[in-house]
C-alpha cells in the first residue's frame, strides 16, 4: 500500500508548480481521471474486507479531496488571471461611430399617395380599394362603355383568357374608375371616397408606362353640383402643391361615365426652363397644363351602380399619381419611377422616419 501522505505532498507540489491550464488539466487526468492513480486507489477499496476498508479508506478519501481542492484552487487562479489579462488588453472605444447600415426609403409614388390620402381624409373622404384584375363589366360596361364603345380603344389593356362572371373577359383594370361602381354597389349613398391604386395599359414610351398609378375621387349625395367639384379640386391642389397660387381652367370634355365632363387644366409659368405651377395660364409667359379628368357622374353609371339617379347625384375625378409626383418634386422621366434604381430612390426617396404621415396610420391602400 503506497503512502498517501507522500503521494499527496508530491501531487500538491506539482499542482502548485503547473504553469498553465493545460498542464493543470494533464495533472487532473493523471490523478483523478478514470485511469488516474488516485482513482485506482479508490477502486482497491472495493476488494478489501470491511475492517481493512474502515482502516484505509479515510486516508485515501482525504488524499482525493485534498488533490481535487488544490486543482480547483489553481484553476480558479488561472481563470482570474486570464480575465485580468483580457480586461487589460481589450478596450472599448465608445466614441467610434456605429457602422453604417443600409436604409430603405419611401418611394415617391407611395409618398404622394399618402399625402393625397391625408389631404382627402381632412375633407372627409374614406379610402376605397378594388381589384387590379378586374371584370370587363366593372372596368367598362358599368361605366357606360358597352362592348364596341369607341372609348374602349383608348383603354387597350392586358386581357386574361378567363371569361369574366359578368361577361367579357377578365383584364388588368385600365383606370381606378371601376372602384366607383364597386363602392356604390357595396355601400350605397351618400358617400365620399378616394381610390388610389395601380392601373395598366399596353402603352410604353417616354411618357407612358404599362403600369402607372391613379387616384379616383367620388362624391355621391343629394344636390351635388359642379361648384362642389371645383371647390374640392381647388382645395386639394392648393394643399398638395402647398401654395395658394393655383388657378384652374375647366374645359368641356367627354368621358362616357360623366355628363357633363370637364378636363381640368392648371396654370403654370416657365422659370429657368421649368414649369412652375401658379398664375393664370393666359398671362404672358404662362401656359395651361392638362391635369385631370372629371365631371358629374353620368346617371346611367349611378343606375348601374344600384342607385336612383333622380335622388342621388355626384361628381368624380381621376388623376395620375405619377404625374402629380413629377410636378411636385421636379422629376422629369416617368420611366425612372419603375426602374428600381437605388441611386434614383436615394435621390428622390423619402425617409419613413423624417416624414411620418397621418394616412400611414389610418389607411388602407390599393
Ligand atoms: N378614368 C379616366 C381615365 O383613366 C379618368 C377620369 C376622368 C376619371 C373623368 C373620372 C372622371 O372619375 O370623372 O382616363
């Protein structure tokens, strides 16, 4: 039987002399590991008679405890030294700027739709939506453009092979006007809505893209007349362009879904080669720019939308959102709106944080 006191002395000396955590771990394995020498001594206890065990066990257990304690103490010393060293070598410079992260921006079309929703919300208009894949009946027939109506030619669009439930074929809506019919059918009268959204035509050149954005306006009530239309348009355009100097010219026009129909022009002035809104278009150096279509809702449309045209009248208007954005923010190429060029967006885009909008919190958008 080896002398446990001698083993202990030697082990403690070696543990004290160990220089790093790896050397210490090697000692732990040598003494206390599964095949370790002290573990082997422990195993001999099992083969002893009870008397012998009673006599020898305390010394062996004392040896194991003392070696285990010494290893744990030495390990704690190594750990705290390592921590000290890390704390001394690592410095945290709180004055360093955080690394830049890519930040998205709000597309001008979304921004303008938000602005318009906000302006019209102030005038008591709700936001209505309709599907972009539309039924021929809502897009044309119910708007007083029956099959073979010549006005359909100006609305050449993309058709689906699927037959539409109400006749004709399904198509990509050519304007937001079908939302007028859908809303009257769903909600009845009176109502005041705007319907912003995407519309489609098979057209593509410098001033036309196959997909673009419109905002439709509709007011249905008793005793509505053109004066209400003019005031509403003037109020909205002054708020949108943030100037009192907006002069409108209402020209007789034709749309199948309005009677009478008016084309609305706005006066502008050429400043440094650019069109700047303001003043009468008839003044020297000025001109008129076509801005939007509108009129009193045709009684046939009111009828097809399930209302009695002798009781309910209203006005409607439709305007290109992309066009409004270009005018307000001085952008000159419509196609750039849909190129997805990040540089263009960084130049013209809006920060979601700098410009919180009321409607972003209020409204549904198409
Ligand atoms: N839907 C027409 C278009 O896309 C625009 C329009 C004109 C809408 C007159 C209206 C309106 O509501 O009254 O060309």
